C-alpha cells in the first residue's frame, strides 16, 4: 500500500466516523474530507471541485433552499398560531 492510498483510506475512515457520530453536519464533513484530500496531494484541486459545476448540483441546492424556507415558515406558523382546546 502506497502512502497516497493510506492517506485516502484514513480520510475516508475519518469521514465515515464523523458521519456516523452525528456531531457534525454532513456537508461540513464532506467538504472537509474533500479539502483535506486536495491539501494532502491525493487529488488535483481542479478535478476535485469540478463536480460542483453540474446542473444537477444547482437543482438539488435550489430544492434544499426551498425546503428549508417552507420548513421555517411552517415552524413560525405553528409557533404563533393559537392553540385550540
């Protein structure tokens, strides 16, 4: 096993542990693993971040923003609406 392989396995292992622990947001863990991989020399920066340029990424991000806005609006309505007995 080469040093690059060992570093890659360590990064993936640490990311799996961080995902499983639930202490960190999934996007922070994924982006952190990506940045650590680039900084350690495992992959090129241009290739690592090229996946964010796709149309699907923009669509999914837009959907997540809309869902978060709807959830926030529902939470505000349920918090301010009078309770009926």
